[in-house]
């Protein structure tokens, strides 16, 4: 509705995931790096947790893109509220099976043969479960048992559990202690701070074709950061409604007043905003001087190591875990 008024090509703050409008913060990059590393290195069980709306499903989309051109084949389950037989059937369906046996022993046998054949062909099989906090203890035990498919020196099935923070409570249950012991990599997503909120809003605005002036004032960003609590999903909702308010007022700038009005319409609390105090600088720890390797001249040839798929986007913007591990060069 307001797109033409602000000179946009499309709405910048839709809640529907847009693969062409994905802004991954540093913590998202590190989380995805850890997941890709764990899968490619056949670490077994991996866990990613975070509050609702922090971008876990978005991270899974980026993970799928990173592994799409590699030797990884994924069974990606978005709705795990299933019975144990239905869950195993879904795993096989997502691996591409169309003819699925009716009995559980036959299904397990089919899956085991598939994993062994894939491993022999050099392919890595990964089971990725979104909304894993909804898994019952019984299904989590089934997931643990699927991890028993092993070769002599590595897991045949890499299992990624992604869910809200309640997943941690589930994994702390005494009956699931054996599963918790097997988790090789565990990561979590946190709320965005004020600077990351501004970066996020600017990114979405530019991706929507916002070639003109950025409409959100500093005070508006303060309000968005404070009243969204740094949750990207809420940031989208607040920004979208604030732009509607500004459009209805024929205002080219979105200020704190429009953001507050949008939040009140959404029934979100708008307590007084307090700017965070200046953070102290990093603590410097004295260490013994270490000999530094000689710096090669600018024209020196650098070796190129091909250890995995060439990636782009966030991985080119910062020295993340995956970039270091794959030794990707600029």
C-alpha cells in the first residue's frame, strides 16, 4: 500500500520468508558456519536453539543453500508433531523415497541400506528437524536411535535439531541423558542489539528498492529496537505498521511517534526508552610476545585450498568459522 509513496519496489517487511531478502547477522553466520562444519565433518548430533522469531528457520534456509552444491543430501522436516511410525516415514519421504514399507523394521532396513550406499558413494546424509522443541521424549529417543547408524569411524547420519529454548529443557530430562551426551556442537541465537536492529532495517529497506532517503529516524530506530526486544519477526511487524502510519499521515519520515502508535495498535508495550550505557572497552590481557611469521609481499601467490563448496554473502564479509575451516580466499 505504501510502496509507491516511499519509492519501493516491494514491501520490505513481509513476514513470509524471502530468499532474496535474507539478512544474516554475525551470530547467524557463526551459527550456520557451525552447522555446516558439523555436517561436513560428520560430527553426528548438532543443536541450534533460540527464541521464536530470531531467524532459526531463516538460518536453515541459508544452510540448505550452502550445502545444495556439495555432497550433502538432506531430509528436512519442518513439522515434527508426528507419531514414531509417521516420523520415520517422513524421514524417508524427505530423502526422496516414494515406495515406503509398512512396518518399522522394514523402514529401518531401507534407511540403513540407503545410508550405507550414500556413504560408499561419498555423499553425506543429514536429517534436519525444525521445531524440534515439539518432539516428544519418545520421538527424541527415536532420533537418538537413528544416530546408531555408524561406519567404522564416523556417523552415517548427521542429525541437526533446531528449536526454541524449550528444547534445552527437553534434552535435560533424565531419560534423554544419553542423547544429550552425544551432542557434538550446540549453538544458540540471541536477540539483536540496537546497532544490529538498525543494520537489519536498512538492509531490508535497500533490498526492497529503497534508493531514496532512509525514512527511519534515529529515535524511531531506538523505539523499534526497544519495543521489539531485538526479535526480527517483531521488527518486521513494527516497521511495516509504522510505515503505514506515516503513509496515512503523508509523512516521508518515520519518527518515534509513528513507531509508538504502531506498537499500540499491535498491543505491544511501549515503556520509556533508555539508551544503553557506553560499554567498557575490551579487556586487554598481556601475553608473552610471539614470533610473527614473515608477511609475504602483496604480489605473492597465495595457495588456494579446495575443501568444499564456494560460498558467498555473509561468508565473504567476515572471518567466520566456516571461512577459516574451508580456507576460502577472497
